[in-house]
C-alpha cells in the first residue's frame, strides 16, 4: 500500500506527500518531500491541483478514445510527418526483445519552429524541440486536442510550483529553480502511452517475457532512469509501473485513476500524480536527490486489458552548464555523473532520436550518427551514478534496522 512516510519504515512502498499540507502544515510537506526524494526518488503526490478524479476520468476517456480509433485515423498524426517528434507511433513489435508492446502519442506546447530543421547555424535543440504538434485529421475526436492542451498546461503549472518547493526542501533559494526553467518559454517532452498486456505475445514468447521480468537487472525490459528532466509527472489507470526500492527490490506504484471494474493488486489513489526525479535534479542537488531506476512490467497489466499512462518531463534550459544549487561554478565531475562542458541540448535530442527511430530515419540520420556514441557514454555515467546512490540508500536502510 502507498501512503506511509518516515525513515523508520522499510521502503516497501512509494512515499506519499499531500499537497494540502502546504496550506495546513508547510513544514510537514517539505519534510515529507525531502524524505521521499532523498530516500526513494519517487513519490505519490495526493490532492494534486488540477488533477482531481473528474479530470483524470475525462483525460483517460479521451486518450483511450484516440488509441481505440481506427489505425488509418491514428496514422494521420504519425510522428514522422514532421522533424519535431510530435504525434503518433505504431505499436512496437512483440518480438523486438524489450518485453513491452506499446503505442504512444508525443506532444508539447503548440509552437512555431525557430528555424528550419536543417539550419546547422542553429543549435540542434532549437531545431528539434520547437515546433507544432501533429494532430489526427478527423472530426470524430472533438475532445482529444482540447483535453491534451488542458493536461499540458495543468502539468506545466504543477511542475513549476513543485520545482520551486523541491529547491526549498533542499534548503536553497527557490529562485534557483527559475535560472533553468522559464515558465513562458519551456522545453519539455510529454507522452500518452498505451501498453498492451502479455496476451499480445505469442504463446512461446510469453514465458521468456516472464523470465526477463523475474530478473532484477534484466536488460530486456526497459528499466531506466529519466536522464534529461528535472522531474517527471505521471498519471496512470492500470498497474504496471515498478520502482527500485532502497533495499534493491522492485516495488509496485499505485494507480491514480480507476477506469476498469474489478480489483487491482496495487492501491488506487484518485486525484494523485506520481512524481520522480530525473538526472538533472540528481546533478543540481549534488546527489542529495537521486534518479531512480524504474520500468513498466508487462506481466502486471491485467490480461485482456491495456494500460494508459501520461508522463510529462520538464527539461532545463539547454544552454550553458548546470551549476548545482547554491554553487557558483560547475563541477568537473558531479555526483550524478555529469561532466562540465556537456552539450546538454545535443544529449536531449539524441535521447529523442534513439527513442523514435522512425523520425530519425527520415529527418535526422547524420546528426544521430554523429552524436549517439558520445551520448551513450553520458547516459552510462548517469546510470552508474544512480545505481551508486541507490546502493548508498540501501545501506542506510540496512544500518537503520539493526
């Protein structure tokens, strides 16, 4: 069950932080926030502003309506139609070896391109991250675009409010947050994800998928940390998300909106949002808040059903070094595996290129070839740092219990 906080309890569930405590007991809110992000890297934020159960029910209804639409309709919004990584991606093949079959829809704020995508006089992040969304060409989904635009703004407001509170919980000036995040001029990556259950795999492949998920450190199930963002927000309507606990075990995340009959094997906490730290916060906090390994476990999605999740990633300004909060210059090698002088814009772009090869093959072939090897080394350094910090958390737990 989610809902406990306090360092005297073993980390067997994701800690909960109540937004309403900001009004009634601000010290408790900051204390719970600090505990959750230092000892887990994930939290369940209850009573999240703008994300009450009525809104989430409407959001999942509209998003499932899109994913349930005919394929020909969804393809009118195909992600490869433009170079900006916005739009629909077809379900991944069940035999690709990642233990997941997923289709999704990428979106952001509606923006005019700053320049042509192949204008090499401009930094690559300005050519890739800024552009229009790719919407389905149909009159049969009138509520889809308005809902996504409302969700985007709701998430955006919450990430900025929560971001300043996170900085405050570190004992730093909340104004430090605004050095890297401009509310009126954001960089972000947002997605609607539709995960299929084990049913879509061939019978002989289902056991292989089960065995992969049974291994703590399997390379074939999409376990990862979120590298570029400061924090990520997520609402979901079926079980599946798992997080590495302080003691090195996978623990299940709750569901934030019940959209199906029957019992879930995880808690349902209506009106909540799941929050996790990214590599950027891990660096800016000098490892006090570390990014945490997580994955979607296909075997936990109820058979015959699917899972919808809506993650939102806030990315810092991409020019210049990330200097930890309260410091005046970047470290040569920070606690998060971050090296001073890194081209963070290129890093974030290559992350998108690797995730959505159908866009890369059409628009970004040469850029990906040039940048991917360097980015791979940076991701490995950040992941290694996250593992190290997680091991330190686990050691603290073991010592506190004896």
